[in-house]
């Protein structure tokens, strides 16, 4: 029973969060050199396999702490539902569980991306073809680079032919407006007009993105419900 009370306790949750913040801060500030440059260019678990434990220790610690925090969340939710079911209002009972479910979905989403994400860079010229990792191709109809009166680049964009069978249907991409297709995101990172028009594209795959969005919405819904419940209780106390 003592172990069970520890596993479902808020104190354990807060302690894990403190350790998580301290470990991530210590590791991220100490990370430098080629390992720091490569961590955003490959799936997390690939980076962990290729990096010495003396460098990646803080991320292994983060994974362990997140696993314990997820376990604490699941056990806490199950205990709350078991002990309070039918004894309190449904909204008050489920609001914290929505937050817990949202947190768990976000953790799972990051795990999926850590395992199955990808990042490819390809340099393309105007009127050339490029390929997604699944083998499907798209065309680069035009590359546009905007310059200041002094000749300095101030913006760039690309016009893509997403379907080669429909060349008149175009998609415009710019640094803040990527093109998404079949689970891949195509981002334009750099472009130049001279000596020839060409652009650097990044093709991302984030399999956990939709789940992370769902988790964020659940977490936000739980917070909104809790605020509404507490506000209603305060109003009732004032009226009484």
C-alpha cells in the first residue's frame, strides 16, 4: 500500500518534473559541437544510437523520467476514477482526466516521431523534378527571390506542381507556408536567383504530429473545464 500511495502521489509527479527540468537544462546547456549540430537533423533514437552515452546521458534520463511520469499519470487517473466514480459530478471527475489523457497522447506522439521521423534536404532548380521519400514526384515550376533596392535578398518562394498530370494546378510555398502531402511537409529554406535560380528544400516527416495536436486539444479542454468549474464554485460561494 505504501508503494501504491507513492506511485499515485502528487509529490512523485512534482519530483519527477523537477528532475526532468534540471536534467534537460544541464544536458542542453552542455551539448555542443557536432552532436549539437546533428541532433535536429535525424530521428531522436537514431541520434541516441550514434552518440556516446557520455554526451546523450541527459536524454536517456529524460526518457526514463517521462516513462515514470506517464506511469504516475495512468495510475493516478485510474485511482481517481475508481474511488470517485458516482460520488462527484461527471464534469469535475473527467476534467483532470482530459488533461492526463492529453499529456499521455503528447508523450506517445513524441515517441512516434523519435522513432519514425525523417528529414531530407534537396537542392532543386527551376523547372526540375523532386521526389518525396515514398517515391512520388513533384515539379518546381518557378523560384522567386525578392531583393531590396541594395540587392540584398529579403524573401523567397517557390511554385510547385503537386500533380504532374495537372500542371496548371500550382502550390506556392514560402518559409512560413510549407506544402503537405502524404504525411510529408515540404519547406523552402533558402533560394537564390544567380547564377541560376535554385532553392534548398527540406522534406520532413513527423508521424506523431496529428496525435500531438489531439493531445494538446484534450489538455486545453481539460484546463478550460477546470477553470469553468472553479469559477462556478467561487460564484456560488459569493452568492451564498
